[in-house]
C-alpha cells in the first residue's frame, strides 16, 4: 500500500525529506495524497473496500474482470494484463499516473539486482554469465526478447526487435526518465516503509484521520532518523 501512496505523494508535489534529513510525511502534499486515497475508498466508494490489502494478483484480477477501470501496477504486469483481458476488455493501455494540477506526474522506479552466493563453487563462471547477461548487447537483448522485465538501457528499450514484442517499453522508458522517483536509499528505509504501512492502514480502516496518520508517521520517522545518527 505505501508504494501506491508514494506515487500520489510525489504527484501532489511531496518529497520525503527536507534539508538536514527532516521528514516531511506530515506536509500538505502528504496529507492531501493520503486523504485522496482514503476518500476513494471510504467517501466515494469507487474502489474495492479491501484495496489496501491487494497484491500483484489481486490487482491483475480486478483489471481483468472489469472490477476496476484502471490501477497502478508494476510494468512487468503489462503482458499478463493483456493476456488476462484478451477478448474481455478492449483498449487496455498504459497512461501517466493521476497528478495534481500544476505538478508533474510521477513514476515509481526501482531495480532488481543479481548477486552471487558467497559459498558458490562457481563464482567466476557466474560472474561471467551475469556480465554477459547485463552488459553484452547480445545477452541483454536475449533477456528482453524472452521476458517481460527489461534491462533498463536505451539499447534494450529502443531495439526494434524488442519493441515489436513489447511496444509499451518506449513509453515506460521516456516516462521514467522524465518523471521517475525512487525510495530513499538508506538502511532505515524498510523500517520507515513499515511505519507508513502501519499508520496509513489505520486511516484506511477509519480508525484515525489522514492528518493524524501523517503526524504519527512523521514523529516515528524523526525518531528513526535520530537513532540512525542523522541529526547533530
């Protein structure tokens, strides 16, 4: 759930931290983004009431069955969505995310990584294979043509053979390049993410207001950052 809120948060002009690592989870953009999301569920009732519990397959199913008209979903899901909706729903396409007037839309971006087991008996061979897979044009294109998850290089995204199979990648690349945002690369982020999930879930359940949820998150995050030694 937090990752969808991130997209609204950025699209409403928010940033996670200000100068000197001061958290901004109670900013006007943060409150407005959460209220927007909560209102869709509780006030306007235009999305399933249990949407905050949805994972990959639930979102896919909701789109495929026409339960929802649109959703924020991982880019890798697009081929699955096309397959699931074929013959049932027309005009499935990718568009920019909702955003506040006067503020740019946002794309949630992150990457997956390969790692080599420290106990592997074939570290050198594994490294050579991964180097071929991620660096050599032949290897990266081999992956792109066979999988729905591209290696994020222009060489892959704009290859004519690849685009013939995955035409959506050109739009995705341009959108991410122009409007991409990412989670903050600090060790404390997983704890911060869980904190957001805890208090925002209470707002979705109607137990606290969006304003209160954002204040609680901001206070907790400030404590987390203080313990992490970010403040002098």
